[in-house]
C-alpha cells in the first residue's frame, strides 16, 4: 500500500476500530455536539479576547469551554448508561 493522504497532522481517513460500525463511529449525541460547539466558540472568544486585550471576552471564552466540557461529560455519562443497559439486556437474554 502507498502512503496515506493526510490534511496537516490529521489522516484523511479515520482509523477503523474493530467491532464498531460506521454509524457508531460517526454518531454524536446532542450533548457531545453541544460540547464541541461550546468548546470551539469558547476557544475563539478566548483567543479574540486575548488578542484584543478584552478580558471580559477572554473570560467568556473560558466559561464557554467549561460548559463544553460539562456537555461532553454528560454525553459520556449517557453513553455509559446506555452501554450498561445493553450489557444487562444481553446478559439476561443469554440465560
């Protein structure tokens, strides 16, 4: 095989993980999407505030990033709960 194409430091094709379908790899629930958006917007505000010397905007950006982390944690908790429920369902169906 030849060299894999990339965009900067990111590979052009996502690595394949065994046992995970394409829909599972590409799916982000509402909490993870909110987290990603808050994080990106927050980082942009932080940088803009830093460059312009606007401490209020810089602080808003940091707060948005924390909100993004909270949304991501909530999404991770939901995922863990779903996996636990699926594990119980699968275990009880085997007996």
